[in-house]
C-alpha cells in the first residue's frame, strides 16, 4: 500500500440498494435507494397501478393507496416518504416505453377469452395468460390498450413537477432495461428498441424531466448487461432469431456506421448538449449480473460455484480476467464504462443500478458482496444499487455493515480511496480508504477456507503504532466481533528514503476485516457493579456482579479469589455472563472476591471488591441457600437499532441428570422475543419462559445446552437476570 500516492474520492452512492427495508436503511444510513425493475417501466402514479409484464402474466396490479387520496398516498410516495425518514436519496423510474396502466381493474395483456388458450395462466386470475400458445409460439397482434394508455413526455413532466413540489429534486432512471422490452413488455412493445428509437425517447423524456426540475439527476439507458454496451434491443432481438454471424455483424449497428450502441448513445446525447446547452444525461447506467452458471441469485450449496462467485468479481475491473461464461472475453466493466464516457460524453458519471453476485444468505455471498463494494470504491464507480437487498440478519447485510457501520455505532470506511494492492487478490483482497483527515481504514477479505498469515506494508509510513480490528467471519456469522489490536512496526527514520511501516496479522478463513489505523484503544471499561456472594457452603459460593460498559464493548471479566493470609490465589476469566461459582474450596477457610472488566485491547478497569471475608462452614448444612443445581448465562451477541440477538446457556451444576429444563426471565424495557431456536418460548408481557425441545432436554451433570433468539427493543436493552430449573 502506498500512502504517498494521491487519493481519489469514493462516492457514497455506490452503497445503494433497491427496495431496502426501513430498519436496515436507517441502521446503515443508506445513501441511496432505487425504485426500479420490470414493474416500474409501466407504472401510473395517477391510479397507483403497475403492470408486472412477463414477471407476472402481463397484469395490471393496483398499489395499496386509497384511490380517493391519489396521487398522494401512492406506493411511490410511500417509498420516498421512507427515504425522507432515513435521510436516503430516492432514485425513481420514469417510463420511456410510452404506456402506463389504464386503471386499477386488474386487466391483463393476454386475455384467454380474447386471445385463446395459453400454456400458463394466473391461478388467481385464470383469464390472464402468459402470452404463449399451447404449441409454444408467442401470441402476436394483441392490443396494448387492453391494459394501457399512452403516456409520453407530458405525463412524465407532470409527474416530476408533482414530485418536485412535494419532495424536492430526485434521481430518475430513464426506464428499465429498454433493450429487452421486446421480451419483458412484448404485450405493448413487441419489436426490439432501435438505436434511433431509444435516442429519440431519451431526448423526449429526459427533456421533460429536466424541464420540470432542472436539478433532477437522470440515469440511462439502464441496459440489462453485457450486450447492452454494444447492441440495441433491435439487434439483440434480430440476432436471437438469426444467430450465427449476426452477433458480430448486427444490422442496426451497421446502419449506424458500425458504432457500438453505448458509444453512439453517448455521442448523440453529447451532440444534443452541444446544440442546446442542456445536459439530459447525468449517469451512464448499465445493469450487471455475473453470467457464470449458478452465481447471480444462486445459493452457496456448490463449492465450485462458490469459488467462481469469488473469482468472477474480477470481471468488474481486471484486464487479464476472461469471463467464465458465454461472454468468454475480458469485460473489465467499470474501466470500460468510464472509457466510453471519457471518449464520447465527458463529464457523465457511471452507474450500475442493478447487480447481484448471489448467495447473500451465506458467508460466501457476503465475501463476494464486500469484494464488489471495495472494487466499486477503488475503481471510481459513481453509483450502484444492489438488487435485491438482504434481510438485516443475512450475511449479505454484514458485508454492507463492514463498510457503513462496522462498530455498531455508525463508523464508516473513508471517503477517499488509497492505492492498495494484494499479491494474490483471489485469496486476500485489500481495499484502503481514508477521509480528508483521520486514520487509514482498510477492508481485508480472506476468500479462502484457510487462515492466512500476511503482513500489510505501508510505503510512506503509517501514522499510528497500532490498528483496531473489526471482523465478520464464518466463525461467527451473526455478529461483527471486535478483535485484539494489531501492532504497527515503524522502520527507523532514514535520510533521503521513503518511510515504510508494516502490520502483520492472521486473517481468518472466510472473513472480512475492517482495520482502523489509529492510536491504540487506551480507554478501559467502567468498573463492574459491586459483586455479591450467595449460596455459601463448605466447598464454595457463587459470585454475581453488575455489567460494565466500554467504548468498544466489554470482552469479559476477571474474578479474583483471595484466601485469608495468602492474598490472591486465583483469577478466573469469565467471557460470558455476570456470575461465577467457586466449588472446590477449603471448608472453614476465609475467602475474598474482587471483579474487574476488560476490553479487546486489553484495557482493564479497577477491581471492585466486596470487602468482606467469607468463612466457609466446616460441615453440615450451608449457612445460606444451597448452591444452584441449574446455572444460566445470558449474552447479547449483536445489537442494532430496534433489534438484537442473544444467546442463553443452561448448565447442569447438580449431581443428577436432567430429562428437561426451563429458563425464566423478565425484560425490564419492553423487549420482545421475535424468533427463537433450540427451544420453545412463551412470552406474556415482560415475562419469558423457554423450555427445551425434544432432542435437547437430556442434560448430564456438568453438561450444558445453548439456545439463541432474535428480539426487538426500544429505549434500552439491558440484559435480564434469568433463572433456570432442571427436572
């Protein structure tokens, strides 16, 4: 890594999503959210109805608004309202196709009654077919007015005027994947969109957007993928039918001087700008789904596909990587798009408003997603929105957290990219960032199934002697864990040479590490609550204490045991829970206890002692309640705005086996259990009871069982004090 090389900005808009839910958008402070997809090509804001095209039987489907309130209360308004609440920019889709639904009545493009039997029909609306005859041929010659009314520049201008008056300036996609309208929207646009048609419609509709709101941002042509860069929809349709040499010599391209569609499109919009002094296109936008079998939207069940998923992120940037799909050539997408812009319409930004590397419900997918985000920043992409987003608890969401909220308190990577290279990007990828002031922040991704020991070198030196580490990995796929600080070795100062520093670490298998080079965490946790001692018996007692707090999180507690006349005789490390039982002590002897908290950086609070010597009885019944035969610990593993994950462990501290067990606690602040595994739960108000399930009720002496759950919270989320019982 070279800290002397000038940095370049990272656009925050590369961390966008399509249709992210509000809780995740709020937590991540999501910069931008897109309302897009096939259903948005034909949406009528006046009746809040969209046509789902080939996605669902070419049907008009009404939104959730009260028709009497329209256009207020529409699904689009609700979308932008959410974004206003979370401070997120909205990217909406306006139609270039020329049609929008005529009513909320549920009309469909290929009525069985009108056009005859079809291969498939909607089970809930059996008159709506898929437009394919029983013999496998498409129905042609249908009437677009079965579902739609014409909608051109006036319609779009009125809608943007309405939205600007209500919300201010927004971002607008100039339709969605127009080069495959002939497939997705063939009920109203059966012929592939040509070079000239898309230019003319873009000038017409983008002109209406800019006339209604000069500060609006426009993105186009939003093609579906690789072929969209070089071919019109007309050529794609023609060559799909003709095959063979058509793909290398398409007729619509030939009619336009042999110029690839993307270059020609940008040239035409620049010519308009030059002639009229008006920029109609702000972002050159193209969608990108990896074409390797099983990658995009796929699962993580196949090791070969998982490996391909991680390799194929190189098609975004690497000039040496030959795409491992039917594309079978070097794509180098982001540099290619930037070169197209530079050569044909300088000043236009670049965007990828749909992409998905798949398996977002797995750590493999999270690794690929993190790699993609790092590449977007390093390569200078200006805007990106993931289709479709993970849920808050899926690993894919943690990939975004490692860039946008890695400490759980809103910490983000830097706004500028610093030059960083890996000796083997396919194994250990590294991305370096910083803000205008402040520390270097690195994202290091181990894509392998093995722990990798590797050093990071800083040409130009590092300004800190240590680094803070935040880690998400397959070892703990439900939380980001604060690791121990790493030391940074600084080379001796030399005259006439470039300073050099290095940091060595072990990067765990299948992990994402966000590393902050800053001064070591020197702030110790607060002291824990005073310990109390109960269950005194001839052989020991139980110590319980209150929780401590720390700026980065408490890692555990140290419990000191002292013996009269001997001082401290043992220190026990407790990493889970707020209690410990000493059960092998000398009858009749006197003991003391003290407790301290520590964090991941090794900072330790002051010890808090009870201040009393406890003399154990020599024999007979205990002087207080007998020691518990069932011990339970409750641990919060992860917490985010409105939600948390906890783990509870039940231990049999008695002498007899359990055939069943139960745990009870009372929440203090209205928390609710929303999902629980390895047990059955009932909650009445604040009171919670969890019982074993059939397979984990047996518990031998000294054995333990663990269950976990997801919960919701508002206000504060203090850990309760549970009790357990065995039977």
